[in-house]
C-alpha cells in the first residue's frame, strides 16, 4: 500500500445495510423479510407505534408473505439493560429467526441489544465498545418511525446501565441492519414536540460527524448532505407535519447522518448531553439542543474546524443558522431552564469527560473544558454567545 499523500485521511468503508425508501415502503416488509429467508419474526416496538397502526401494517405485510410474527411492544424511551432483558425473554420464548425494530431509536437499540444477548450470551456490559460479539447475529430489519437517531444505518446499540445510568455504546458490524425501510408516511404520526427533538438530534449528527478527528472523505460526504437535507426540511416539517416531501427529506437526512456517524463518530455535544438525560431526564434532543451552540463555538476556535462549519453553510453564519433552527424547534435556551442546578456542573463535567464521544471531538475536551461548556450553556440567553473559549 502506497504511503503517498492523497489529501484525505484513510478509511475502510463497507456498507452493510440495504436502504429501501419511499412512501408506502413499509408494505414491502414481508417481501424483504422473506428474501432473507426468515420464517418467524420478533417485532420490537412501543405502544405508541402500535396505537398509530404502524405495527399492524408491518404485521399484515409479514403475514401476507408467510412470515409469522411475535409482537414485543414494551420498549421505553432511553432503553436500559432491564428493557433489553425483557425483550430477550420474549425472543427466547418466541424461538424466532429474525428481528425487526419498528419505531424510534429506542426500539431499534432495544432490538439490537436483544440480538447481541440472544446470539452471543452474557450481559450488555460485555459488548460495551466495538467488535466484541464473537458469534453471528440474527438478521435484523430496521423501520424507523422518527427522523432522528439514524440508528437504522448504524451498527451500535445505545443502552443505559439500569443501576449506574451510564450509557453504553455497544457496536459490532454484525449488529447492523440487513435492511432499513425508510417510509416517510410512518413519521407523520409523530407529535410535533417529538418531531422537533428528533429533528434536532439528526441535525446534530450531521454537524458533529462532519468535524470529528475520525472524519474522512466518506463521512464528510454523508454529513454535508445530511445537514443540507435536515436544515432545509426541519422548518417545513415543523410548519406542516403532513408535508411528505419534507418528511422524506428529514428521514433521508437522519439516515445519512447515521452513515456519517458509522464512519466518523460524534463529539462533545453528545458527550455533554448524555449526563443531562441520565440525571435530569431531559429528552435527548432537548439536551443536544441546549449544548449544541456552545460546542460549535468551542470547536470554532480551531481554524480548520471553523472552515468546515463555513463550508456547511456557505454564505451564512453556521452558528446563526443553528440558533435559528433551534428557536424554530423551541429548544431550551439554557440549562437553568431545564432545571439543572449550577452546583451540579462539576459532577456533570466529570461524567461527560468519560463519554466515548468526547475522545474524538476535534478540540480536546476534558473535565475542565466540559465545565466551561456547561457554564456557557447555563448562562441566560445572550451571555452564551459572548462566552469566550
């Protein structure tokens, strides 16, 4: 292999997931499962998705194709090791040969976590990290009903330890979905506040994966298109929830953001958001929303990163554009607004510094830096922008 410079960092890109996109694509679930040779499926979802009628549509499509279905609808937001254990018990009782995750990132992550334990045994803690599953895993189909996490295009399951609340990113190439079914019509049922939170999460994935220290030509291409789609589509979704073109743009933006993460990881916004969710129950998208501005300002102190930000929003101020989108999504403007006490900032900073995403942020982010970020986010509106890093 030549060591001659090419202008790009090295990468090893191996697409693992077939993407099937289109309004009504969920009707192909049975056909796609049958093509994988599946006979009996565990359908992992939540009660809200069931109430919206999406689970019934997937079940009908599977049954029409001769694929039996067992429903597990007890997924909860921000799944823990206990939630995965409940899903695992249902999977063992079902004796199925494939898994479908239908819903938001929580359903997809619970399904992936179940797949790890069903096929490889042990506890989720055993798979914290990358590539720790020694045995093959069951075929997995992902059907997102939110445009946010991009989990359908990632090989990671994000599961919290039930006792410590520590979020564990458990990744293995074998955990990636064989097929992701992207049906914009499934996302119309999201309540507006969910569309806003998941949309901000998708937007942040594009912004963070574009600048991490692991960024490369492939992740850059995915991140830029993800940001374009999300920044254009999110305002339209928030104005008119039944706009299927905008819904499709968000769904594609979220998926491409997931592919960008798969190739370059995330950064300090996610590292600082996770402790807020763990200790204050702040919804992930809202936690991201309040931290994103300070992190962009912090990273912009690096001229190379500032140039990447400028390229993402040519002719515009990226911080101003992000602030506009966060305002449209009605994200909180400070940590104080979220109920966080200032006395908690040192402990939050210590925990954020230990997050896996902190290690690849473009600027070094240790405990002291996270303390600065939290203090900037704690300030009332107007003071954050004046904070110098």
